C-alpha cells in the first residue's frame, strides 16, 4: 500500500489519573520529524511514543499532543507524610532560634517542594492505558494516511496511463516529421550552396537526422513509466523513489521537446511535461 504523509487522528481513554487525550497530525517532510507537546506529568511517556511512531511511520512531520484531564475524584495527589514530618521538625528548630517567626500557612505548606506527592508515570496502570491509547491513535493515523495514499496511487497510475497514450500518439509521427524536415533542409541547402557540394549536403542532413532521432527518449520514457507503475503497485515507502523517477521523466521530456521535428511532436512533449509536473506534485505527498 502507498501511504500519504498527510493525516490526522485523535483518541481519548480513561486512566486511574483521569482522561487521557492523544492527538496526532502529520504533514509532508523529507525525513521523519517528530514533535511532541506532552503534559509535564506525562513527560516520561515520550520515549515510548517516539518508538511506537518510528516503528509505523517512515517519513513526514508528526506532531503528537498528549494531555491529561485529572478527575476530581482521583487520588493522584497525596500528602507526603515523611516530608511533612521533616518540615515540622525544622519549623520547631527555627522557632527556638527565631521566636517571633510566624508559622507556615496551609497554602505555604502545600507549595513546599515534596509535600504533595504526585503519582506520575511510574503508575503501571496509567502507563498501560497511555500505551494502548497511543497505539489506537497511531492505527487511526496510519489508516487515514493509507486512504489518502490509495487516492494518490490511483492518480499516479492514471497520469502514467495518460502519458503512455501520448507516447503512442507521438511515436508514429516521428518518421514522417523527420522526413519532411529533412526534405526542407536539403532544399534550403541546395539553394544557398553550390551544386558541387553534395557531400556537404549529405553530411548536414545526416547530422540533422541524428539530432532529430528521439527513439532513445521515447524508449526511456516508457521504461521510466514501467518503473513508476511497478513501484506504486509494490507499495511501501516509495516517495523518494517516485520523486527520482519524476525527475528522470522530466529530463527525457525536455530532451524530446528540444529534438521535436514537428509542431505536433512539440505539442505532445509539452503535454507530457504537464502530466509529469502533476506527477511530481502528487509524489511530494507520498511517504
């Protein structure tokens, strides 16, 4: 299957800490570029997310957003009794030295580092829920990229088939166009050259025929189209290969246009270039 680099997925799940929310967006990129926006209490999940995404996606810029909406009934936050006891002892010692010092308020106690213990990603139940959520969102993203990729593959095969029709129309025109151009060239040369230079005329005509021979270009274009169809039908990470083939198709079409011995061949070469440009635009979206 051919995959697009464009896709979107969102998934939610419940956990012992509250509701987990995972959002994945992907767009075009030359390489795999992972961007994470993760709630601080879930930051430990980033290596796991990076590994899961890297195993499923080869190219594209992927933006992963992960958040947690804690439930009011959750016991995620709890008081750290040992820390409170140490703080109590310290307060007594300070009061002996500074009797006029005021005692700590409840708000100050709660803000004191270590007093409130957060149940972070060490909680195995939360970790398991988060991994299951990430896998579900990733499945949805890959499915969306696959649907888009199927459309791109159909478009590429359609453009390739249209190019084959253009090549089939151009090929029969070449011998007749070259012969007509050769006859006109011979006539003009005889008008400007003396009658005794038939050898020079034959040399110029032979040179013209060599420069107007487009059999090689037509053969290469057909071979490149064969490879495009093979790569698309094979599937997988084919974007870079197809981009290279589009460049080669464009190179041969340019040469064909420069050698065109007639207007109809030149028009056909131009139509080929337009189709190739459409192929190149589609290929930029393929993984």
